[in-house]
C-alpha cells in the first residue's frame, strides 16, 4: 500500500514539475510582408512581367480576330471554296486552342515567378519569427492575419519585435 502511494506521489510530482507555463504570442504576417521592400520590388517585377505577357496575348487575339474577319469576308464574297473554308476554319480553331493554352501558361508562369520571388522573403520572415520566439521563450506564435485568432491581449503581439528583426 505504501509503495503504491509512494509511486502515485512520485508520478504526481513529475506531472506537476513537467507542466511548465506556456508562452504564446501573435503577429500579423500580412502587415509585415507589405512593409518589406523586397515584396514591393517583387510586386513591381511581377507587374512588369504580367504587362509583357498580356501584350503578347493581346497581339495573338488581334491576329486571330483579323484572320476570322478576313475568312468571313472571303466567304461572303465567294473567294473561297467550301473545302478551303473548312480547312481555314480548322486552322483558326487550332489557333484558338493555342491562345487558350497560352493563357493557362501565363497563369502558371505568374504563379511560379511569384513563388520564386517571394520564397526568400518568406524564409526571411520565418527566420525573424523563430529568433523572436527563441529569444522571448515563446511556445507558440500565431498569425492573426489567418483570421483564426479571435482575441488576444495586445501585450502578446510580437509584430513590432519581428519588424525590428527584419530591419523595417
């Protein structure tokens, strides 16, 4: 009986000593990202790329429209045989497919380039958060921009500390 009571007492002491106070913090990563000059530069680079790709797409659309109008004109004036009309229409359908593929490729290229440009910035932000967490002995740091954090005391906000680590 005494041995069992002793084991229970040791177990409870171990449980109590193992239950350390946990320290929580939060920040708004979207605000921090918006303040970083690297993000502004990445946005400018992406905007320039998007403009360039859109211009090429617009030229492709204009070319396709011109060819359609020309084909319609030739059909109405009787300059083209039905067989040649079908062949030309097929070519234009293929060109439409190429245009649709180009639009999809542009979206993929933009997403890929955005990831490529922002990944170093995200890594930099994560490293700063880890430094603040380690130095402040935080168990968890939550991101309030995710919309999950319903309430937290402002004293737990580590956004300013991370901002300092980032040099902004």
